[in-house]
C-alpha cells in the first residue's frame, strides 16, 4: 500500500483535563499518514487521482483550533474519522503530540497514535 504523509502540523489549542490547559492552552503537533493506491496519480500526474494534502492540513487545523477535547485520544479519533469520511483512502494513522505537557519534568512531548481503516470506520 502506498502512503502520503503530512507531518508536523502545529497549532495552539485548548485541549486537556486540567483547568490551566483549557484556559492557557498549549502547542500541539499532528502527523498523518494516509494509505491508498497512488498508481493512477503517478501515471496520470492528476491531482484528482490522489489526496490533496493541503486539504488534510486545513482539516487538522480546523479540528485542532476550532474544537476542544480533554484527551489526545479524542483529538486523534476525530481527525481520523473526518479524514476517512472526506477522502478516498483505505486507512490511515494519526499521531497527536502535546508539545508542552503539564508534567513536572523534562521531556520532549507526549503522544497518542491511532490506526484506522475504512472497514472499521463508523461515521459520527
């Protein structure tokens, strides 16, 4: 299976369980891998035969900045569900990273990664 990757989509959001997270917000990053057959796009050089990754980017930003979630799992699930609904793909991986988690220690980020496919997709 072929893959389109859109990695490092960053935004400022108000997601979390703690009041500070929902009031002050923090930075997030999202990576998306889309699995589909890219043969027709490669042979025809036609954008309509593939996924326009600028639309994937816009969708992630819309969800990340326009909605609020307590859990990274919920952000990832919503992004995956919308991508499966809006794009002709067989499946995908969504990784959501909280870049400054409220943990008293030194770490790069925390993340959640989910894998979804059309066979298991249930529309919201």
